C-alpha cells in the first residue's frame, strides 16, 4: 500500500466457522485496529456467529497491511524485495513467509490482497524448492504433496534450478508460479502456528450435534441440518403445524392456512388472475394447485413516433410519455395511460418538423430555398461582392437560424501602401481606382493607375517612386570621386596626394537630372623655394671677402591650400683649383645646418668659388605625401674689397676711396647683408682693405 500516510479502508469480513464455538452467536460489534496492527473486535478472541457478515474498517501503514485469522496474524507487504530479503523481514518480526496449505486460506489471502493492495502485483510465499529437484516444501518443512492441496498456474512449476522460489502470480488469479529468487516482489508474512494441513478441513462442526430434530452434516466451514418431517428452522427446532401463509399482492384472498382450508383468490381492477383461483392446505403442509398471482392487464404496444421517442410501458396503469427529436414538435397526446379496459387514453401521437421564419434575399446576392428544421440555406454574392456573415444557415430545433445575418458587401482589396517619396488617392473597394504621383525629383515606376478587381487583386503592377538619375560624373585627372548619381546625391571630388582641388569640391544631382556646379580639376602642389645671399650660378656668384661672415636665407611657398612641414638640410661645397666640387665641408659646432637660414663664419672658407646648397623637404600631413627640392647659391671668397652687389638688383663699381651715394636714409656695416623686398635707399661707404 504505497503512500506517505496511513489510509482507512472499508472491507467486508466473515465470521469463519473454524473459530465458532457452539452456542456463541453474533459478531460482537464493531472492529477496531491499532495503528499498523491487526484488526480485532471488542470480544476478540471470542468467535462470531456462523456465516454472519459484518462491516469493519482498519488502518494500515505505508508498506504493509496486517490482518488476523484465528490465532494467526498475516502481514501483506507491498514493498518489493528479493525472496531472501523477504524471509529476513518476516523472521525479524517473529514469523516466516506464509504457508498456504488450504484453499480456504488461499481465498482469504487473495481477498485481503484485493482489499488492501488492489491486486496487480506478485507476492512471495513460503513454498520453495531450493535444491531444484521438484521437491517443493513449505516454510515449516512440510512437503507440498503432504497437504493434498496445490494451486499451480497452468504450465507450472517449470522445475528449472534457478526458479525455486514460489510467488502468487497476479496475472493468473494469484495461482502459484516458480520464479527467480533474486527478483524483487511483494510478500506475505505469517506469525503464529498454522497447524496441520487439515486444520481448516478436519473440524467437525456437528460435535456436539446442533440439529435438534434432524441430521447434521459438517462442511468445510459450517454445518447443515436435514430436518425431520414436521420440523423446520436452522437447527430443526420449529415444529410445522400449518401450511405457509400465501401472499397475494394486488388482489384479495379468503382466510385460512390450516389443513383442509380452501382459499379463494380475486384481483383488483386492472389486474387478471394467473394460476389457481382456489387452493387447499394438504396433509403434507403444502397447498394444492399452482402459485397464484395478480398480473396487470396489458394494453397493445404503442408504436414509436417517427423522429421521436416514448417511455416504456403497456400494462394497466402505465403512462407512456412521448417526446420528439430535436427540431420536431409533438402533434397529439404527450401522455397516454393504459386503462382497465386495456385501451389507451388520449389520441395518436406524431412528430412534425418545426419551421423557421423565411430568410430575406441579400442585396447584390442570392440564396437557396428552405425553412423547415434541418434545412440549410446557402447564400452567394454577385461578382465583386463578398459574403459578410454566415454562408450557410440551418433551421434549428428552437426555430431560429444558425449563424448570423448575411449581407453582400463590395469586396475589398488590400490597402495599397503610399509610395515612399510619393502619394496616392484613396480607395480599396471593388471598382475603386487609385492614382499615384511622385514628389519632385522622383519618377514613377510601375502603374500610375490601379483598379480593385473582383478577385480582390489590384490591376497593374506595384508602384514605386524612384529617385531620378543624373548622368554619371567622371573623376578628374589625378583624382577620384565618391557618391551616387540619384536625385539629391552629393558627389565629392578628391585629389591624389600632392594635388589640390581647383573648382567645386562637391556637386549635387538636381530634380531636373542635371548636376550643380562645374567639373573641377586636380592641380599639383608645387613648392617654390627661393634663396637669397648669393648668385644663382657661378657666373653670377656674389664675391665676399674671406674675413666677412655671411648668411644665405631661404623662403618657401607652396602653391596649394594644403598645410605642410619643412625639413632643412644645408651643405657647403668648395671648388678646387681644378674646378671640381669637393665633399661637403664640415664646420664643427659653428654652422647650423637644419634651420631656415645658414650663416658661414668669417675666415671659414678658402678663396675661390663656393656652392651653398639647400635640400628642403616638404611633408604634407593631410595626404601623406612628401616633396623635396634642392636650390643652390654661389659665392666667391676673395681677398680684395668686394664689388657692391645688391641681391635682386644691379651692381655699380666704385673706385678705391670713392663714395657710392644711394640716397640712403640709414647707414649699414659694409659686412652686413641686407635682405628686404621693400623699396628703400641707403648710403654705403666703402673703405680700403
């Protein structure tokens, strides 16, 4: 009995004759059971009356139910164990696996199994053949054949050495079956001596003789008395002095039941006498004739109405009630009663189909005919119209129509979406025409007009507004373009590194499918480096006295709009007498070579021609390009007074001790080089040496 808590069970028990003592009667009241214990009654262990039934209730715990039979207690364990584990459980409780030596005990245990566990599982019992030689013995060592009782299932036992343990096989009415001992099964324990094999069959219930005036016969669990003539009762204790009283329901009879009395029978109105009208009590205390009854008269069977039904009955007093099937109404008498003259009251009954009100024809549609119960009217609509409501309506039993009202409505096409960057007129019902238009700069692709058709589809094809296209633009030389060519697209022009846009950097596709602006070009970023302080060639070299320091200045301009960084590298070369250029001169710690200008200290160069060279590198960060340019200036180092020279102007010779007047407003050191783009005048006095 699986479960988490004890449960109360109701069952029917019998007072077994084996426990009956002569003269003891009655079962002794209600049964009580301790928790998890056997069922006992208030007068236990006294026995109960012969074959007397009683109701009892008891409580079982989670894994077994306990019941008492005589001096022996039985526990029905629903917990599954191997045969050996089951034996140990029984032994721990002071018992052993049950020995079923009689059919009475077998039937008792099966009844208890069904009451407590509901059947459906197998149970180990005390019968086994541990040696495998078909020598089955009970737990107390008694061979099964000694008891004269066996209850094997068909085909059992199998006599296989490994199947020496016996179970009550639930699939075969709990007959015996030998099976593997190691399988887990429920089991039944027995506590108390069961006694000899014939304990339940050898009791003599006729000692002492309970039959007062008769012969006793002892049975399996009780006794019977065969009474002598003139006596009756369970123990033949009642003397017979008259015939038994004769009943007569639904009629009358005269009185009398002694020997020689004659009784006359009559029946009530509507009843007729069946059997003997007169019966006489005879010497053998039996009545002459045959049993008398008053039977109700019968009317002819009433037919069942078509499409209806009726209750049963055709005897006097029976009332037959008629009913009609759903959707039919009763015509005639609903109730008819069988009368004493064997005719029916009322009139003939029939069932007729009910009628529903006529349904109207829908506008722009049609319907089929019909208005009686079960008729189905089908609606249809004209082309271009769709049915709203129920297509089929059936006349129902309550004389109303199934479904809902039916109309024919213009079919609707799915709403057409508004085109992106466009518009449309309204309408989506059958016959409506929708007209599309596009915004400025967009052109219509697809159908300009679409009409909702009878099949709820639109004529034409899908309509879209597509951006107008301008002619594809070409990239400029030394450059490229990015962007589309549709309306409002902007094309951006880009130049290769070292080139700059000249003209419109962006152009837009317009609604008239032309481009704004004009085609630009990519121009080179040309660096312009200018040096001042010397000559551009040896023939135009500036003569400078050796004792005089001088400076060569640079000015750089890039002809484009890009930013740039400049790296300066100055070198000084001096021609040798052969006219060849030497390696770059070195001026340790005297000359700065990486600045915009270079200053040569006095007395640093030998006489003759000298080349001052600038290698300027321009780095354009925005494009990642570099451009380099080399410019040279020539000077001649002389020991004599130099000839006056103005960079970028013309020179005039002045004789020794002569004065050159240039209308200057300021005076300058003759050794100083002046670099200026302004117009100015100065006075320069040349001295000897």
